[in-house]
C-alpha cells in the first residue's frame, strides 16, 4: 500500500513540474465523456478521480479537451500502454480520435421544432443548455494525434482503450501526453478490469434503421446505387453500427428508389425477383457480426415499390394499389426460400407497417395473415402505440410511455413466443429520458437498462442516418419528409451518425448507448440469479417515484406540475452501478469456481 501511495504522490509532483512549462493561456484536461463539451466554454474540473470499471472484452472511453486563447497546434499521445499495478502486461489497444462539433439551432419544442424557437419553460431545466450552441459530438474514424485550435474555442479528442478478453483483473493507470509548443501536460486516467466476461446471449437486440441511399452514407462523391463504391460505404456503415452495439440490421429488399432486389414483370404477368444483391447483403452483415435481420416495411410511404416492365419502362405502385399484394404473394415465398438456403431464416423478422393508425388496422391484419401464410416461422416486428394491436404483433416494439402497460401482458405474450422491444423518438418529453442532442447524455446509457427493467429483449430507433438533404454538422433539427427544418424534428432526433468523406462516423451519443448495452447485459446476468436485486440496483439511476402511469398520454399529461428528475443525469451513479454489478458478478463467479473445486 505504501509503495502505491508513493507512486501516486510522485505522479502528482510530476504533473506540477510539467505544468510549469506550459503557456498560461493554454489548458488541457481529461474528463468523463458524459459531460457535454461546448466549443465556447471550457468544461469544469477533471472528473476522472475514480478508476473506470470495465469487464473483460469491454472498452474504456474518456475525453481529452483543450483550449487556447491563441491559434495553436496541440499534439496528444498515450505516454505508454496502461500499467497494471500488479505488473501484468497489457495487450489491448489504444486510440485517439478527433471530436467534431455540431450545431444545435433549437431546443426540443415538441412535435414541431423551430430554429431558435421557444421551448416550454418547465422543460428548460432538463436541457443541457438553451440553443443555439455548438457541441463536440461526431467522432472521426481516423486516428488523430494533432488538433488545430482556433483562438478561444474548445476542442478535444476521444481516447479509447480496448480491453482484451484475457486481460488480467485489477487496477490500471496511465497518462495522456498533451503538448503545445514547449508546454506539456500529463493527464492521468485509471480503470479497473474485472474478471467478468459477458456472454453474447445476454446482450439485448439492438437496431438503428440504416438508410442505404448513397447520399445518406457519405459527404464525398456520391456513387451510383449498388456500385462497388456504394457497397464499400454500406460496409463502413455496418462497421460503425456494429461498433456502437447494434447486432440487428434493417434490411432492404424489393422496396426503395433503386431496390436491392429488383422486381421485373414478365410478358405473362408473373413477377421475377433478382436476389443477387440480397445474397451479398446477408454475407456482408454475417461477416460483420450481426446476428439478426429485419426486413423493411411491406407498407410504407417512405419505401416505394417500383416495377420494371418487359418493355424496359418502370412504374410505381401506390400503397392502396391491389397489385402490391399480388407482388408480395409472389415475392414472400421466394424470400422465405432464399433465407432458408442462406441459413438465416431463424434470424430474420419482418416489418409490416410502422405505428399503424386506426384506419390502417384492417390492412395491418391483412399483412399479418399474408406473412404467416407465405413465410411460416417468420415473426413480424413493429412499433405500435395501440395496445389492442399487441396480440397481432409477434415482436411488439413499445414506446416508453406504454411500457408499464406492456409489462402486464408480458407473461401471456411469453407463453405465445411473443416478445417486447422498446423504442424512443421525438417523445417522451422532459423530464423523462430521451436521446436528443440537448438532453443529458445519460439518457442514451439509460435506454438499454430500461429495456431490461421492463423485460424487453431489444431496442429500436428509426434514424441512424436520415438527413433528407440537411447538413448534420450545421443543423440539428431533422427535416420532415418535404425537407423542412423550420419546423423539423427535435435536435439530433433524425440521426445518430454523421457523414464523413469515407462514410458514416459515430457520435458520442452512440458510444454512451453502447455503454448502456454493457450495463444492461450485466443487469440481465444478475437478474438470472436475483431479479429483485437487479430491480433494486436500477433504482439508483431510474427513480421509482417516476414510474409511468398505466395509460399515460404524453400529449395531455400536465408536465408543468412535475419537478425534479426521473433519472440520474450525472455520470457517477452509472459508474457506481457498473462497479457494483461487476463486484457482485465476480463474487458469484468465484463462488461457483470454489464450489466446483471443492465437490468430492
């Protein structure tokens, strides 16, 4: 213990000595990634005092932020690999990535959001800041060790450490070197690796709809549909989705402007489908590590159905055209056979219609019958607010405001092999958690935990990347289908990834969400042994006093009468929850090992 204290005191003294050589107008600091970094403000004091808890095979992330009153270049580097206090070698990887600012021109104002528009007064305490502001959010794909600082602007990099699955448990520490001219600082970080490793089956299913239009995948030259350049962008997008925790992919087939599976009508009136691109899609996403596929909606105004005629012309079928059903009757059995040949049938589910309205319920049930007749064994999965449709949906994707009601149906649904997923979008509104840019980052980490709390097996979001012509770095209010950003969707609601010259980049919100997936997997492991303990632990970040009413109507609910917070918005409670879960699971693991060795 004395030797460890001496080591710490020596490091503090070294920091003091190195700090004397830096310019007085230059600052650098390592901070928790859950704190927002605005370009016109320097963040509060360093917040990495406690070692960050991580399981084997996990990742440690933190931010290194810097600011200068003069234009300057700052270089960053890991001083050395992280040092294990027990002198075990570290074989993981380290990387630094540039953080890119995005502009938030308006706060969340409800269904219609205007640049600079006024949000309800009682929502404002729940925002990280009133708009407009610029926030470090997008993460460059390429490693970066040098940052150009504009005078009076805060910039930063993301530090990421990948923990091997065979890493030695215990405490690790290290330093990031930040150098500006002759000035240099050593910025300390530390983490604790636990012996726990999460089996893949404990992770919930996760899917953010990927929009594969070439213009939605790059800021560089836009390639032709299904060219090799387009496929490279799709692969890059898949890597980013998988890196951020997604394991289920939104899968195109016969719908879209230029479909993956073209539909050709022969002279005899029959339809022919070319599955060449679809086979490539399945192989690609299998190779990237995805474990599930969800087919795009059979009924959606966003996904037109184009028929190529024998004479070379093309026509579009409207949603209410009876011919659409005839095309599907011929297509779905062939899709079923294709999935069987690829060995993917038991990993494929099918969207039918998103959030069906009252008038669409008869059509929805018609699609249900069609799917079950033509694709036996394939489950339908859809987001629906209407609770009377739950019996018709094999995998019901339920908004947060309906989860308590859905929970009461869970036992009955499980007997029928029906699941629940959770989703979020423009709603819920403050004080409940959401994942928008002006909300606390903790909401991203909380959503997978809420899925486990309400016994859901997956999470869905509609908008990995749906820009509709917007520049996602200059605008955060997502466009409506007609391209309007005045009004538009809430800030960041229409995308979680950002285009770069080489394809999609992730955002910090997705990395917080990935941490939530790890937390949720740990919670599911604990719940296997002690469900009541798991529920009790979760109350440290999602407060039980804020349990949602059974029939909550978010549009009528008097939010003005609510004060306080529904969930923890600071990072410390989440780190404490992670540490506690890892400690408990490590003890369970040790007990099982001991009992195994002591059996006669």
